[in-house]
C-alpha cells in the first residue's frame, strides 16, 4: 500500500474497469492526482522535462491504484458477476477486432495490397495465449 487505501474505493460495476470512489478520502485522492497533473502542465519546464515528470507521476499513480484494485474486497457473488461481465466484454472486443481485421483486409484487397494492422492481430493472439494459459492453470489447480 502506497498512499491510496482500498476502503476509499469500491469496484466499478458500470462504465468500465477499475475502481469507483466510495468515500470522501477517495475523492480527495483523485482530486489530488488530477491537480498535480494540472500543476505539472502549468510549470515553466521544457516539453521533455514535463513529459518525464508526467510519465513518472502516471506510473506512480497506476501502481498505487492497481494495488488498491487488487485489494478491494468483493464477495462471491461480485466475483461471479465480474467474471460474466468480463467474459462478455472480451467477446465483444474480440468480435470488433475480427470485424476490423476483415474490413481492413477487404479494403486493402480492393487496392491490390495486403496489410493488416499488427496491433489488432497481436491483440487477438495475446488474448488467445492468455486464455490458454488461464485454462491450463485452472485445470491443473482443480
């Protein structure tokens, strides 16, 4: 635990991933994070210095909030609901990636070239690898 405390936040159930503010301390923490980012941008530093400080701050905040997300307490029902929601989100994202790849292939084929954005292909491959590893690990533990 760095600065933020898990009891200040709850799980985000609607509108994305992560955490939601639960107490006034969480609101103050988020306001402080945003205020410091604004302050960094208003300092009379050159662009490179500002980018380095901003990057370091964002890495720190990410680590701090990831720690909180890991420690937020959930009951068994919340875990099940989250798993179903995550599965549905993954299917939706995979469908959009596949449609995007097919659209890109068709568009490029009409221009007599073959090209697909490697990030879209990589996202599908990494997703398949993570799913395979997860299944393997869960079956070994069962």
